């Protein structure tokens, strides 16, 4: 399983970005897909989750501003980020937990950098 994240960049506060995570050798519709972020000097935190049934969960700080979605045909997960704030700056990682008969395995993308200037 491979996850390829992209879409990060430099944006002014109030702007928008859309992150993409293309998944290979696993189905985004069958597994829980998540976006994490890690700000400089801080621990990695969970930002948004989409489960196989399609329900979504967000951390409080991004509710109403970020939207996680997926395109099953493209096997891609997105994170639409609006009204960006400087505190949203960080490396954003996509994550998938895949269930096998032998147990669960976690897969991570390589991270894409989001920088929000004030």
C-alpha cells in the first residue's frame, strides 16, 4: 500500500488549499482514511477522518473550515482547507489503517507542507 500526498504550499491567512492523497494497492472506500498534521515543535495530531461508511470526524479547531472527502473512482482522499489560519501551518500526512486477517497495519504518506502567513 502506498499513499502519495500533494497540494501543500504557501498561502495567506484566509486563503484555501486542497490536499490530495492518492492511494495504491488499497481501496479508500474500504478503509478508514485520515489526515494528520504536525506543526513545528509539536506532536502529530489527527485533523480529519472519513470512515468506510462515509461519515466524517474533525478536530475542533478545524470544524466548519476543513472538509475531508474521497473519490472512489480515483482512489483519492482530499482535504479541502478554507479560512486558513497561521496555526494551521505544518506538515500534513494522510494515513490509512488497513485490516488484514493477521491484524491491522498503518500506512502513511510522505507529508505535504502547508504554510499559512499572517
